[in-house]
């Protein structure tokens, strides 16, 4: 047998072996690649979990008294009207900070309080009280007498509103709005509310003597002498009217202070603000 005959089968065997080796190498390489990719994915997932674990959890709780918060979840939340009727436009909710008012805004407040559809309530009460006390005998009694007491009380209220809420606050740069305390016990909050008759804020936010309330009410009481019977134009009657105006305002401050609590606990926030209420 020749040498060429011996090498021919060997070459044929080698050629048959090479495809089988290549074929077996393909799944091996695929397995290695899959293992490497799986290891990379596991490492990436572990890194992401570690990163997310180190980040703080998102805070979904709203801060107290934040805009949009349910009034039932906060204290001292005022409404534009009390019982849906009585104007409460100048009451500021507890812990709420507002920019200073312009002279125009103070004028608007005084006008709203004076000519609101419910502005007949207080003059009617004061007129009935004065008639029962026979404060001005020249007005007499009965329906005609009550009508005289009423229109005098209405003019008194209007002049005092403009004095206390617009003219004096504009001159003295005072903030005539009522800032609700909303925290603490009954006595503390009552004392605070009553003190607002003699203590108020400036436009810059500092506390000061309430010149607007004291001098404004006094000016309105003096002005009332111009349209009262001559027999009633006495220093005593003027002083009595002055004190009555300040006393009524102090009582209104107390009611404003506790109105959010009454609305929440008694009426279950029935009188929450809606766009149609103002």
C-alpha cells in the first residue's frame, strides 16, 4: 500500500471531525453568553435595589393648613360667611399668612360689610335694644319708632365700618383683618379675641395699638350727633355709643374665633366655602 493511500483516510476523518467540533462550540458559546448576561442582569438588579433602598420614601402627607387640604383636618379654618349668611370676609384662618392689603382692598372690605344683603341684621338688633331701653325718647315707640331707630343704627354701622376698616387703617397702615388664633384653651382664645379690640397688626405684621378700632369707633359715634335729635347730642350718649360699638366688635371677634370649631363639630363643615357663597 502506498503512502498516499494511508493519508487519504486520515484527511477524510479530519474533515469530518472539524464540523462536529464547530457545531459543539456553538451551544457552548451560547451557554457562556447566557450565563454572563444573567450575571449582569442580577448585578444590575441588585444595584437598583440598593439604590432605591438608600433613597428616602416619598412623603405623601400634606402639611397642616396647606392649600387644598380638607378643612376638617385643620383647626381655625374660616369661611366667607357665618351660617352661610353673616359676612365673615375679614376673618383669616389660623396660621395663614397673607400679604398686606392695599387701600383699595380695605375700601372693598368696608363696602362689603356695609352693603351686603345681610347687613340689616346688626342694625335691627341694635335698634330693638335701643328702643327697649328708650334710648332716644324723641323716636317714640311702635313701628314708626323702630323704623327711626333702625335707620339711625344702619347709618351708624356704615360710618363705623368705613372709619374702622378703611379710613383709619389706610392712614395708620394697620391691618384690620381678624387673624384667628385657633390653638389653646377656651380662656386663652377668648382673651385673645377680646384683646383684638385694642391690639391689631400693622401692614408689616407687627402688633400695635388698635387705633383704627378705638379712634374709628369714637369718630363714628361723634359723627352720629349730626343726624340725631338735638336732645341726644350729649357727651354721655356719645360715649355710650362709642363703648357699644367697641363692645359689639369685640363680641364679633370672639364669635369669629370659635366659628371654625362650631362649624366643624356642630355642623360637620356644612358651611364650607363654595364659589357662590360670596
